[in-house]
């Protein structure tokens, strides 16, 4: 009896924390063509800026990015805000807790570029700093990882599919409202739909339907998780070229060294 009661409590807590998750069940993640994919892909600067706006106006109410420094918004390969824009963004949109204020009791103040994004307003909401690297959108088949080899880890695709995967169906379990989602493992998630379309207006008139907003925030979260992706790809390409050149030189040197012996006349 005690074991059954314990099992029931454990199940209720699991449902409240993350939604009903069927054993071995995986959500459906669509492969999506992002600009940063492939060996020559790179981040779209304007898309990252739009994603930052979506995060600021929608996602930051619950989710934090404590591992991302505000000054990195001005780094090359990212949104590339100017120094003035970074300072303006920090002071206008971000508040951080400073323990040194109010006679050591602490208080909130306007953020500086040197500060990191704060934790989210919802203690149960996961931090989004590394979310695109923490989630694998593609698996298998049969545990081989071939899909990841062909399509990549799929973290950005997982986020995109999760945001666009709500079916509109709801249910209540253990006192928690769950929402049906085709991308979430198990099919039900405790997070309400974060975006509905037209949640954010862009100054350049860019499309702001659900699909485009989801694409923008997914790309932005990929950048927060791997901000040096462009540099890594350039370094990798340079390394491959150098190794290819050295291989060719070694091959020619080997041919030259062995030619007199190989073709020696008796």
C-alpha cells in the first residue's frame, strides 16, 4: 500500500513538473532549413536581432539567460549591436539584482553591458542560455545516431517544432493544466503556448506570423548556445585546407624520395 502511495505521489509530481511523458515516446520534430546549418552556414544578423526582440518582449517574462553576457550582443557573428545600442538595451530592458545597494540589503538596478542576463521570472521555467544545445531534435534510428549525423543535433529544430507544435487541446492532470504538443515527448506539456503569431511588431515590417517568430527565436537561442559558431566553422575550414595541402606535399615528397629506388635500373 505504501509503495502504491509513493508511486502515485511521484507520478503526480512528474506530471506537474513537465507534463505527462509516456515511456519511450518521442515527439515529432521537423527538419528546418536554418541559415547557420551546414559547413558553410552562418548566422543571419537580422534574424538574430528579431529573435532578441522576441525574447525580450515575450520569453524574458519567464525564462532567463544567466550564462549570456549582455555585451556579447555586440560581438561579431551575433546581433552585432553597436556599443551605444548595447548600453541602451541594457538600461532600458534589463534589471539586475545588486547586493551592494540599499546598505547591503540589495536592490534592483539598471543593467550594464558587463552584466549577464538575469534569471527568469518563473522559478520553474528553464534557463534558455544553452537550451538549443541541451535538446536533441533528432535521434536514432535504433540508437545509431545516423539522423544526427545527417541532420545535426536539431536543437533549434526542436525549439521551433515545440513552439509551433501546440494542437489547441488541453487537459487537467494532478491539478495541473497540460497542453497537447506534437513535438514534446509524451505529447503533453505544462507550458502554455508562448507565441500565437503577431506577438511582436518589427520596425522593418518583417513577417510576424507564428512560423516566422518561432524561426527567429530558435535561431537566436542557437546563437546564445553557440555564439562562436561562425568562427569555429572558419577555423575548421582553414584547418581542413591546411591539412589537405600538407597531405599533398607529403604525397609528392614520398613520390620524389622513392622514385630513384622504385625505378632503379639493374
